[in-house]
C-alpha cells in the first residue's frame, strides 16, 4: 500500500494564483492529494480551487496559525508538503523537500529562500528582519537555520503528532520551527528560488505588526522553553541590584559606633530586591523541573508515532 502525501495550501484571497498553484503541484506530485484551506476569502479562491480539482476546506477563524491547526486536525497523511497559495514557491522543488522526509533523514525540511530570491520578492526590511529572527531562534533553539519564516516546508506525521500549534497569525512558521527544535526533531534546509508575487496578487503581511508578533512569539517560547535561563537571569540581576543597594546601609552599620543606619530606604530596597531575586531563581528551578516532567510525559505519549510516519 502506497504512502499518502498531502499538499496543504493555506489561502486568503488568492484567486489570482490558486488555480496555477494547484495545477503546478499536481503536475509535480501526481500521487499527492491537493488540499486548499480557505481562510474566509472574500474572492473566488475556493471556487477556482475546486474547479482545478483541489479538495477545499474552510477555516472560519482568521489567521494562518488557525489554518495550520485545522490542517493538523483534519488531514491524516504519512507526509505533508505545505506551501503558500501565492505562487511564489516553485512546484518543481517539491520532490527535493519531500525526499529527505520520506527517506527518514529529517522530520521537517524547510525551503530556504534567502540565498536565491528575485528582486522585489521581499518587501523592504523583510530580509533584515528574517535574519534577525533567525539569529534569535537559532540562539533559543540551538539551531543553525538560515530561513525560519519560509512557508514552503515538508514534514512527516510524527512531527504533526508531536508539536502543539497555538499561534494565530504569520508567526506560525516561527513557532513550528522552535517547537521542532525543542522536541529535538531533525530539521534540514533545501535552498529554493523565491519569486515575487504576480502583479494582481496582494500580500497580506503587515511588516511591523507581524514582525512584532513574531518577536513576541520568540520571547514567549524562550520564556516557556528555558525558564531556568530566563527567570534565573532575571533573579541574578535582581540579586546583584539588591547587593549594590545594600552597600551603603552595610557601610553605615559597620562604620557607625552605635551601628546607626542612615540609608534606611536603601536598606529596605536591598532586602526587597534580594527576596525578589531569590524568588525568581527558585521559580526558574521549579519551572525547569516541571518542564522536564512534561517533556518526559510528551515523549511517552508520542512514542510509536515515528514508526507510523514512515521508514
């Protein structure tokens, strides 16, 4: 019995390109099922996708993260290829992305765009922002990726069963990648050309709004995945501040004949900072232990899913 491949195409008002995208990926992967997830489009996206033979699901919650969550819930396949419906990613690279996943060499393969993109493919500041996010994500997840925000990626059933999806918007790619790093899933990159949108196709990205959401997602995941580092660092800074604030009161106590403390407000501040810093360090240790237990439980609950994801 052959293994099932699903091509997942999230769409919001992509009537100008969706027909070509469906046709291109059907030609590149004739054995795959082409599935379009319509995210409350107000144009003819869903109708055109059906006319070109795609299976269409509607996701009423606005946001790409909700679409990906719906994809993971509704579609059961051995291997998945996710691609945007804006015709910026070449279908002829689909096999290159899927092959390492199907051969068991990776749990997810990301189509890295930054090495080969046409003029006008990215808006101003997008390349710089992508590289900044990549550096931060690689630091948090101890990875070495070059394009964390690509919408062109292949993955297996094991990854779908392993990682939670809680993002609502375009920060979903960042979350998927960091979740995969956190659970020690194997990620590879394949360089793919990235072309500009057709003239009659409009990008839905909002540079500063979506960039801020991605950075907040990074911060939230860093705090959640590395609580000992985050809360421990905050606690140590508070302890240091408390020690510095306590120098004048201690000096008063040691040098005054009757041990009279002149800097009473600083003494109170120092005690408060030391207690608060100690609490933060303890909180980091506690959350680290809880995280470790949850990770053990997660590994037990998902055991066996890799075997069902393919050889």
